[in-house]
């Protein structure tokens, strides 16, 4: 019998990992054994570490590229590795610039189509910034197309971070998404808090008889056309041709003042889309998990034991200047 897969899609910083963590907690409470595939643009794993704190399931990570193009050749092998562990459910968290419809096509390959059935394709949308992104990336047609395909390819659209969006912006949201997808279920959320039962009901732990499903197996819509294959590596000017992911390293025993770090990132605010990583804080010496999304900062104490680093993703970033300014900040750190 095929293993159900839940695909988590959405642009950078929309809340995919937050929802994944909620799903992992719910799966654990139900006695379900998950397999998790996480794809990140950066070379360093951030989301996988966050997810690993909430599950004993097997995690496969595809880093430094997008799973629907430059990591596409690795997708099938990673999924087969997860399936070998006999999971009850697969969670597939895509990079922020992936087209979920291409992943649906990949799951229909001869080696996977009898073993994986897509239960839901969930696209997370940042209520505060999604409408702005279409203007920000207007000159990058391939990226705009990818953002729209993320909406078109979903059967559940989660308008997340509604507490941060103005009532006027929220009023514009549904007409915008309905022009692209008139059939998907649309729900609003704060911090990814949605009803999880419709996603997981009917999925039974290994060895138990399947309960009646509350939802059909969904794999896009019957009229969905196969995704147009694309190559969006920077040198091919593809779907994220203007986006760059850089890893800023932290060496020695340096501690960083949080205000200085935030000030550094604000200097790049006109180009910066996302930042996340582990920073040793000067005020108390603790390791902090820093997230920057939608021009907002969030710090959270972490037990991360490894070498600290910060991944930054932005539009047309001058990586050499970025690294030089970061090194100057490191030199000034206490």
C-alpha cells in the first residue's frame, strides 16, 4: 500500500517549518512514524535541525539548491531511502522557490508512483508580504511564475501571519489567490496554527488497519497539466536567478551583540529576503536561533551544539561585500 505524502510549499519565511514542527508533534501523539525530506537553498542545514528536535523519524536533507531543478536528480534516491524505513507518513518540506507541481510529477515516476500517494499539497502564504513579493520580483519573471505556481498547485492554502497584516491587506488576499486557484481550501492562521486532523485522519500506524479516510488522496487537480521543467540555477537565470544564498561563518569564541547583528542585516534590508542561523549572544553567552523574515527578527534560545553560522538569502546580493561587512562585525563583537 502506498505511503501518504504531505507536501509543504511556500515562499521563503512563510512558515513551512513551523507547520512541519506542528505536524511532527501531532504525528508523534498519534503514534505515527514519519519520514521527513527537507530541501534548503543554503549549504547549511537549519530547518532539519529544528525539525529533528521534535521527531525520532528519519530525516533526509537536500541542501544547497532547489529540489525541482539542481537537486532534482537526488529527489528519488532520498525518497527511496525514507521509504526503506517504512514510515507511516512522509512530510516533504520544499525550498522557498520550489514548484510543488513539479514535485507531484516527480512522485509519479515508475519507481515511486505505486509507493507514494500525495495526501495534501499545502502552500503557506505570508499574509503581510505575499502581495508585495509579486511587485518586488516583477523583473524576475521565472520567480514570479514559481510563486504563482505555488498557489496554483495547492489544495490547501494557509494564509499565515494574519496577526501581522493590516485588515486592508487581508481584504485583498482572497481575491488575489482566487484568481490563481479557485478550488483549494483557504484558511487563515497565526504561527501555522491550523486544524491538523484533516491532514492526518485516516493514516494509521504500521500494523493497524487503515481507518476510513476523511479526505480523498489528492494529487493536484484532475485538469492539472504537468509542470514545465525548468533550471533555476543562478547561471541559467531561472526561477530564482536573482536570489543568492550565502553562509556567514563564526569562528573562535566570539559573542555577538544582538542589536549589532540586527543593525547589520537592516543595512541590507532592500535586498534581504530571509536570514536564519545560530548566533552566540554576548548578553548571556547563550546560543540563539535567529530568524529574519518579513523585515522582522525573532530570537530563540537553542541547544544547538555545533559551529554557529548565519544563512542569508537575498536579491542580487554582493556576496563579497556582505562577507566583508560581516567580518568587520565579527571583529567588533565582544
